[in-house]
C-alpha cells in the first residue's frame, strides 16, 4: 500500500496518484488510506506511477511534494 507518512503534518489536503497516461488512479485526504495497486478492484500492471501530496504542517505552512513510485508485480 502506497500512502504518505504524515510526520509533523496537521492536515493532508490531498494525496493523489496518477498513471503514466495522466489518469488519476487514487485520491484521498485521509493519511491512513493508501493505494493498493488496483483501480476499481482490477490489479494494475507493473509500471511507474506519479504521486503528489499537499499538506499543512503544525506551524500552518503549506507543503507540496511529488515523486514517482514503481509498481512491481
């Protein structure tokens, strides 16, 4: 399961994952939820997926991070 680890974060505005065609495959505002590698119950193929997260830390500052993860089956 791919999910953000919210250390020092008071609120997650969004956590989104996109496939290589730009289709959003997962979205959540709950830091305890993550993507299990499926879309509508269908296992997705091995590949690279882009994630983005926007959050607010305990000082009230906005944090925006992005990266890539590789799904291996």
